[in-house]
C-alpha cells in the first residue's frame, strides 16, 4: 500500500509538472506564459516567435491580447489591455535598438502620420539610449492601457510618462505586424499564422 501511495504521489507530481509545461511556450530557451496579468486584466498569448537579423537570433517576442487577432487592425482595434513582450537572446546596444524600432515605424507609416509621431519616437529612442545595453535575458514590454496610453517597461521598470495617443501604440505594433514587418516569420508567429 505504501508503494502505491508513493507511486501515486510521483504520478501526481509528474502530472503537475506536465500541466505547468503546457502553460508555457519556449523559444530559444525563453519561456513565455500562455497568459499574463496586466493590471488585473488576464491576457492570452496570441502568438510568439524569434526575431532574426541575418542568421542571428536577436530576441523572442510574444503578443498578449484579450482575444485572438490575425491582423494589425484586429490587434489595435480590439478593446482592452494589450502587451508586446520582448526578451533578448543576444546582447545589443540599446541605443541601436531604439533606432531600429524608429526605423520600423518609418517603414510602416505614411509621411503625414509620421510627422505626428516624431516627438514620441524621439522620447522612446532616448529611453532606450539611457539603458546603454540590453543583454541576454533582459526584457522590455509595450503595454496598451485603456484610458492611460502606451507604457514602455524596460528591465522591469516602467519608463517615463505614458504615450497617450492610440496612434503611437498602432505605430509601434506596425514594427512587427505592419505591411513591412521587421521579420515576416515573426509576424506570422505573433499573429498565430501556421
């Protein structure tokens, strides 16, 4: 009887272990939870993937939403909280990353819209420059918070004041989900395209 109790305990531990594995997705050693809590709002992992620059893996990104979305417009137009989570898998100059993010917005935004975004992009670029370097395991996230705007968190610290314009959040999401994304495979991954 003692044997069966210990076997039952081992089986229970194995089941718990398996169920906790089912709650995460892993890319390049980075585990992404299938759900996160953003200010009391539960968001589901819409999709995830790896950003490549040439042959090199740069970061793992995960998109969290209240309900599934398959396009940029569906992402930005659905009500509620949203999060783009990024974990570095390669060391990178943070100032250079800020410039690449700005370039991603430029590649996906018309000139008239771009002129309205310049103050926010300068602020965001400075925010990354202030960090000097992002190393393997460092994270940043971009959250849309209804009634507040876009919050950028780098290495666990919410940075500066929110970017209040909804257009700014859409412009940032266009870096990964726009018509000229930073990485097409990553776009498909974030939108759950197989």
